[in-house]
C-alpha cells in the first residue's frame, strides 16, 4: 500500500527533504496536524521546532530575527490544531483530519489575526519566543 499524501509530506519533513516549493502553508498545517495527532501537543511542538529549523537550513533560509522559524506562530498553531483535533471523531484517519482542518477557517492564511495584532505577531519578540495573544485568547 502506498503511503498517504500526509505520510509522504511527513517523511519529507522528517528527512528535511521537502523542497522549498513543497513547504507551503498547507504543508505547514499538515505537519502540525500530523505531529499533534501522533505525539500530542508538547512533543509535537518540540519536534516541529527542530524540524522547521532543519528544513529551513536545508533550504538556505536563515533562522533569524527577520526570517525562518517563528516561535509564536508555531506554538499558536499547535494549540489551535490540538483543539481542532480534540473535537474530531475518535480514531479518525489522519488524512480525514487534515482534510477537515484544511477546509476549516484555521486554514486561512490570516487565521492568527483573530488572536493577534499584526504588530505583535510579527515582532522580533514573537519570532524569538512565545508571546500571548493581544486580541482573542487561544484555546
């Protein structure tokens, strides 16, 4: 049996082998859901931090105060995805969960703007470390 699209993306992510073109917003969300479903939010966050940084390194994207890995965005999405998945049917296949996530409002590129002002979310402090929302609390 061939691996599902989600599993293919996960294999590429874990090997830091996804191309820059493949590392889209959808791929980010897919990897967030896959990690949270498989490892739980805390371990998912640690694995996503390392994996995103490694993939950025493989792409030549510098993880700095102005580019690459963003702590607050990653952690906020882990929390939102964990809440989303907790409301899904028990035992649901990961591809079905990912499809539902991608069809939900959480998939909008500006989903975090319900919780953060642009200035706060895109600040250097938020890129470096966790910053609490200033508009609407996260679950």
